[in-house]
């Protein structure tokens, strides 16, 4: 009877019953931690790609990892108006017509439009085993990039018969903000909206906007921005800014300065074709324009540089551009 009432060995029996339960719970917790980690990793990757795409939206030539780009590599002067949409028009200005462009990595990365090229830059940097859908939403007051990623679930082989080969998904959204461009746009609207409302008809406005439409690749629109003579470029500039040719007398350099197009705001626009390297004649013209600015005869001076028909090299030398900007003259390149 004493032997039957002995407690020796009871701990071993209890441990043999409890230990498998504790071991099973530990394995389950470790497995759940791995699942949470994989889910978080996919979501973090989606957020990083959405943020990077949105921050680099102003220039498709930026390097994906650093954001750097070579001087002169831009998307064009008016890409926000005519290339930031699926069909390259101003449909996003019409109420209820916001656009969304999607890029599915399962179907391959094909960049047919400028937004698809920007989305494809991020899609091309997806890690192996990850695929998803990149979307760009273009509305009147907000633009955003959305990323929805899928990653294969990394299950231990022993668990695949029970859990299968599922996938984790993660999504993120980032808004495109361009503070400098926003300030410029507000200033442009405040300056020109009164003139547009009172003096320009809707049909005429559409014609003016179509003049600035251009495609990223070489085509008829780019060919139209190349001129054979200075007179052709001058006529185009007058039609674009709504200005007239005139002249002003000068005192310190020469006797007069011919203005290619003087707009209604007393801003002088000058047209140049081909490559300009900073000859003496150009520097004399620069001094004349600086004198007109200093004397208050004009409120601003803008030098426009166009391509010359049949000649690939266009624009101006860096030294000339630096000299112009130091004298308060604005440089506009129509060579992209």
C-alpha cells in the first residue's frame, strides 16, 4: 500500500503530457511571427516603391536608387499638360474624367506612354518572386501612385500539404507633390486668367495649347519646333505669346534694339535658332536687353532657343546661359 501511495515519477508523467503542447504552441508562435514578418516586408516594399515613384515623377530620366539625372535630360517643357495622361490630352481638366493607368508586371513591363515609363522604372526593380500592379491616378487636384504587390508564401516544406502555397499581398499609395511647380502654376493662373477669360475664346485657347503639344520620341511635333530661318521662328513666337515686333532705342550699346515679340505685359521675347555659343553680336544683344530692363522699358526679357531645320545641335553654351541668367534674362529651351 505504501508503494501505491508513492509520488515518485509523477513529474515525469506530467511533463510528458504538457511538453508536446508547449512545443506545439512554440512552433505555432514562431510560424505566425514568420507570417507577420513576410506580410510586413511586402507592405514595406510596396510603400517604398510608391514613395520613390511619386518623388521621381517630375523626371523619368532620374536614376531609380539615387534620383540623380544628367544635365539636360528632362521630359520636355510641357509634359504635365500634354504627356501626363494615357492619350496625351487635357481630359483630366474635365470634371468626372479622372484617369487611371495600370501596369501589371505579370504581363511584362511595356512603356507605351510617359506615365507607363515612370511606373515601369519601379516595376523593373522588383525582387525575384514578387509581382504586382502599379497604378497612376491623374485627377484635377490630386495625382497619386498606388502599388499592390504579391509575394509567394515561404512555407516550410512539411507544412505545404496543410497550408498550400499561398501568397502575401501588400499595398501602398503615395501622393505626387511638386511645391515649386505648384507655386509656378498658381502664379501663371493669377497672371493670365483675366486675359484668357476676357480676350480668348475657347476654340482659340485649344489652338494655342495644341501648339505646345509634343511627344517624347522624335515625330512630327518635334519637327514642327525646328525652323529654317529666324523669320519663321519669330513668326511662331509672335503667334504663341500674342506679341508684336517692335524696337527700342539704346544708349550704352548701339542705338536701338529690335524686339521679336513684345507681349501685352511688356515682356520682350527673342527667338534664336541653332546652337549659340556666345559671339560678340550675341553679347551686344544681351547688353541691350539688360539696359532695357534697367531703364524699365520692358518688364522682362525671355530668350527662346529653337532647333534649326536639318541641324541636330541646338541650344546655347553653359557660359552664355550663366551670363544671361546673371543679367536677369530668362532662358527657355524648345529643343527637347
